[in-house]
């Protein structure tokens, strides 16, 4: 049952490969970018670590400006493996944070996000896949990736569910800041 709960003190936000050339191939990119930005804002308010990855940036370009500019500091982990866990820098960073719950977003759902999710689950992490903050070039591939991760044991969630699970209560400055964003 623990895997269904989110805590600001035990969560990490991972944004997988939201890069210039990859974004251009996505049909629902605006929704994914917007939802990633909402999650980044909450992460900043609660000091939740954000890990950003880039798949072969020489070919796919850097992370898009909107995401880079929203982060307090732009620092990405470059990778060539599809799973973020195949990159030693990533695995070391995750391990050093000593947090058990992953909020997973990015591109593409059925490739890099899926393989990262599977590796994280195998390592004992609780993965919350944010369904409306991931995408693939085709809806069929996106759906397949979501179903695969659910079957593997990930919690399938959405941006607002994550936001409100972490906020816990209304009436705080953090709640007002997020409520203003999602109107």
C-alpha cells in the first residue's frame, strides 16, 4: 500500500528527454510540457529534487527552453542507453538522494520512460508515472507503454493528482501558487 502515497520528503521528479528535436515529433507536446512545468513549480516550492536526462543531445538537441528556464539550475544527465538507469551518473544521483518514490515524466512513453520505469521498479523504487506528462509519437505506442508500466507495478497517475497528493492541504502559500497555475 505504501507505493500509492507521495511525500515531499521522499519523492524525486524525473524528466526524461524533453528535447528540442524529440518534442517536435510529438502531437501532445504542449500538454506534456505544461504538466512538467506544473510539477517543476511544486518541486521548487517543496525542494523536491528534479533529475533531467537528455538522450544523445548532439542529435536530439538539448532540453527545451521552457523546461530548462523553469529549473533553479539547469543540469542534465546525458545518456545513450534508453533506460536512464543505464547511465552511471543517473544511478549514482538517484542512490545518493536516498528517496524511494519517483514521479516519472518525459518522452517517449514506450521507450526511454518505459525502460527507466522497469529498471527503477526492479531496484525497489515506487514509481508514479504521470500519464498526462508523458507522450509518444503515436497514441498506440503511448497506450502500450502506459499499460506495460501498470502491469509491471507502476502507479499510473496524473499531474493534478500528484500536485494535490504532495500539497496535502488547502490554504497554504504553496497551495495558492499551484492553484493559480492550474486554473
